[in-house]
C-alpha cells in the first residue's frame, strides 16, 4: 500500500523549495533559478497527485487538492514564461545577436523579462500580503474540510416516525423548535438549553432522534464525528473544532450534532497524548463560549458510554437524557412502522402480541427482526417445489403450495413467468420464526450501568 503521508510530506517539501527559488528568481538573482523553481513545482505536483490517488480520507484529499491547485496555478505561469523566453532566445540567436550574452552567467534578466512574481506582487508586497491573507486562507481550508458535515437536505424523519421517547422529544422541541418559532417565550432569565446529551444502549434511537431534529428544525444542522475533527497534523484538530463552532455561530440558528462524542471527549488522564488533551480543551472552551455569547446554537451529543465522558464536558451538557430500551407499546409501534406498506396479513392484536414477545429488544433489533420476517415469503418461493394457480382479479397467478393441494404442479420458482408470480403476504407466523432465530443485542449489564449513570447524573426521558 502506498505511503500517503510520505507523498504529502515530499510534495510539501518540493513545493516550499520551488517557492523559495521562485522568490529568489523574481528578486533578480540567477535566471537559472526560474528553471529550478519550475522543476520543483512539477515534482511537488507529482507527489500530491499520488497522495490524492491513494488517500481514503476525504478531508485529507480536500486539503491536498487545495495545495495541488495552488502549485499548479503557479507552475502554469512559470511554464508559459519559460516557453516564451526560450522562443525569444532562439529568435535572438537566429538574428545573430546576443548569443554569447545568454550563456554568460550574470544577474541580468533574459530578453523577455522576468515572469510575474507569485500573487502578482514584488517580494516585499508578497510577504505583506501573505501575512494579511494567511488567516483567510487557513479559515477557508478548514471550512472546506468541514463542508461535508453540513446537512444540506432534510433527512425526512418526522417526530411521529420516532416511536415512544416522548420525554426526549419534548426536551428537544423545547430546546430547538420553540426558541425559533416563539422567541417571545424566552426572555429575561428564561433561556433555551444550549447543550443536550442523549445517552443509552446501542440501537435505541439516539441518531434517529437527531435526524428528526434536522428535519423539523429550521436551523443549520452540522452532523460531525471524530473522523471529521481528528487530524494527524499537529494543531489541526483543535483548529477544526474552533472553526466548526465559528461556522455555527454565523448562522441565524444552528445545531451541532456530535455522534459518539465519547470518542472525542473521554476522561482526561496523565497517559493520554498532548493532541487529545488539546482537542478536549478546545471543546470545553467552545461549548462554554456558546453559552456565554448567547448565540442561537445547540450542541447535541450522543453516546453509548456516558460514564466515559470527561466530567467537564458532561457538565456543559445542561440536559442529559436517558434513551432507554423501548417499552411494550413503543415496540408494537416500531413493528408497524418498519413493516410499512409491505403486503401483510397482520392485525392490530398481532402488533400488540409482537410488542410483548420482543421484551429486551432495542429499536435496531426490531428493525432487523422485521427485515428477516419480510424475507420469509421470498425464502418460501425459493424453496417451494410445487405451485398452484389462483385467480387474482381475473388473472391467473402462480403461488407456492403443498404437494397435496388441489391443482398442485411440480415446478420451481425459476419456471414461473415473472408477470404470473403471486408473492405471499407477510404473516404473523413469519414474525414468530424471525423472533425465534434472533436475540437482543443489549445485555442486562449494559442496562444496569446506564440506570446507575442516570441515577447519578441524568434525567429520565
């Protein structure tokens, strides 16, 4: 596997050398430095192109592409000048004049003059411009890296699509919807929540709730994870964190959703790296800053292991809401939601019965059970060796049957014409088979730990 980091390091090194030679050439030193600058730009471009080809990190690709574009633009200017200079030298030699002068090593400029200096300025102006623009360029770089975190399209998940969790939904509406729709409710000392932590066992709907917030809220929604904010370059991670919050504060109202926040803000210790410590410190500063400035920014966090969070980070989440396993009624609704409009023969009492039989299952577990159940008719069709014809709205259709059924014919699914195949509806029996072959993914020990954390630090949803 190609060493992406080495390609980037080599590309940056060649680029810096090219820029140094470029500046020296433009300052009036040996004209041969123009060629040297151009050749080093080419080497830098080759290295960065290889890095972009082999890199699997989108943020790193974007940053590398920016540097590639910068070098490529200057390289083209240098090449145009070198080509014109070479043509002018040939014409001068053909006319019989100045041939010896071009071979002479001196500080004189070639006949066509020197190329435009970087950024179209002399060396002194360039250095001043670099000082003034460096901050803007750095900001643009980080904002480009964070662009993928902004949710442009609504996920189309409504509050009603989330079964149960009424307390969590009310808390989120209180923090997100009401301040935007009814700002007169929040005056004086009455302020909306600035930090909400959703915690609970895996698969209970924390991320799904965040999608509902993104759909229902009239606000800029930033969805970030550790991959968006952690960089291998020294000092980059905390700058990304800082820029993320700066972008959020610029919006009229914004929500910053950090999934698996424990991976970024775990408890601080003496054994952790300096870079990890700086990221947490920056989070602390920015989250506190959000609260102090009064900007309309909500920080929404989600984690499966809240006890692993740093205590200072935990304190900055003013509301800590436990998202438990769904109760019997919520499980029944989940079966209905996940089944959707798939043809089925289930009645209301069947859904209630499924809610009872799925004790201990998370929302994610129920989703898997439903997917398994709705595949049962497909498996029946694949395994059936006999089919019979039935009348469906005046049209003859083939459906699987027992060998002893009247009109049964020995044949396989592949012998049935697609337009004549009748797919059996999903039945309660299919769900019972799916439940019998599945087990809950959350253990009793996990629940005990979450209940203990809730008793100490959280609120029931």
